[in-house]
C-alpha cells in the first residue's frame, strides 16, 4: 500500500513537471480568456495558405488586415469557448484558477469582449480583404465554439478528429485573402492540418487524461487508454508525413526545395510517434511529441513561404534541369 501511494505521488510530481503550465506567465484576465498562445500557429497556417496561392505576395495592407482579422476572430472563439466551459473549468484542478471560474473576470465582460472581437474581425476582413475571407473566418469561429466545444467534445472520443476542422480553416482564409478563392493548394493545407491535429492533440490529452476523466470528458486516452491512443497517434503521424509530401505538387513553384527540406521534419515526427508507441505511458515522450508537433506545423508553413522566394524558384529550376540531365545520361533501350 505504501509502495502504491509512493508511486502515485511520484507520478503526480512527474506530471506536474512535464504538463505545459499556464501559470508560469500570468496574463491579464481579459487577455487570458482570448487564449493568445493558440493564435500564432493559426496565423502561421493563414500565411501558409496565402503563400500557396497565385496571389502571393499580398500587398502590405491586405496582409495586415488579414492577420489582424484572424487574430480577432481567434480571440473571439477563445473567449466564447471559455464562457461555454466556465463551469467545467471550475471543476478541474488544472483550470479552476482561470479568469472566469475564479471570478477575476465577469461573464458579461467576457461576452462583450467576444462580440467586440468578432465585429472587429468582420470589419477588418470585409473592409480590407474580401467577404469570402470574412465568411470563412466566421465559419472557423462557429465550428470551434459550436461543433467542437458544444457538440463533439463532451460526446465522443473522436471529437478532435471532426472538430479539428476549426483549426484547419485559417489556410482557407489565407488562400481567399490572396486570390479571392480557395484553390486545390489551399484545400491541401486544410487537409494537412486536419490530419495533423489528432496526433498533436492526443499527445497533450495523454498528459491531461486524469483531468478529463475527473469531469467526464471522453477524450481518447480516457475511453480507450494510453496504448490505443499511442497507436492512433502513430497512424495519424504517418498520414501527416505522407500528406505533407503532396506539398511538392501543391506549391506553384519551389516544390523541390520544399520536398528536400521536409525530409528531416518528417523523420523527426515519425521517430517521436514511434517512441511514444513503444512507451505510451511515458509522459515525457508525450510532452516531447506535443511540443515537436507545434514546431512541425510552424516549420511546414515556413517551408511553404521559403519555397515561394526567388532563390527557391531558381534552385527548383536548376535542380529539375540537373535531374533531367542525369536521366538522359542513362543508356536507352
């Protein structure tokens, strides 16, 4: 019994050490509910969607309006999410000190802030970009608050598989901002973010499964256990790596450079998902995968932007010429 208790205490200490903490940086209540830590990656995929379009590069004014509008829309979604889950957050030890359940911010003030952010997002996107970008941004907000938070999260262990559509909308917003429509390349990045999301989120869910279990949220690690979750992460990790390779075709130019630089990113991703599958209860490995998955998606978007630079285009043309020369050097027949 003493040994069992000691193991439980050791596990709790280890978990506190590795779970990403939100208490290290104390944010003002009005900023905390906007979930600013989530916004940079959403903006990165927005820029990725822009860079995949024939309208790249955008004018400075259109780029700024898109990013400000996207920031405000994401902030509105974050606040509405906090409002919806206020009671739930109050029952979880990890979230009980958040601005709303702790009483540091009133629900009325939070709701007013969410509406202001949503209206501001619409003003920037309609006035400075186009209606399609504004409509897609609103769709992302609604899918996060209604589809994921209200409908899927409390009802199914596959909530993030379908609810991930909310996080995959920004590339479509970026494509719409750049060219006025969403082409196949924009849909490719949308699909990539959709496939990447479950592996990314379930790595975090492995760290927080006790919290989710305590309030009855049916996340996959709670319902199926760590081993099944790790296997699912591996499947989605492989799907992400395979789908990311299609960026060579999705890019209007510079695909060769993208493909070469993508190899170490995918190699590291697959290494980490397989390490987790070997030891699915290792929270240090889960934390490492969660953090790397964030860097991975930032990296993909950076590679897309780099591949549209003149030097990358030149590298692409010279590389293709070299490959053709090598191919022609082989004897025929």
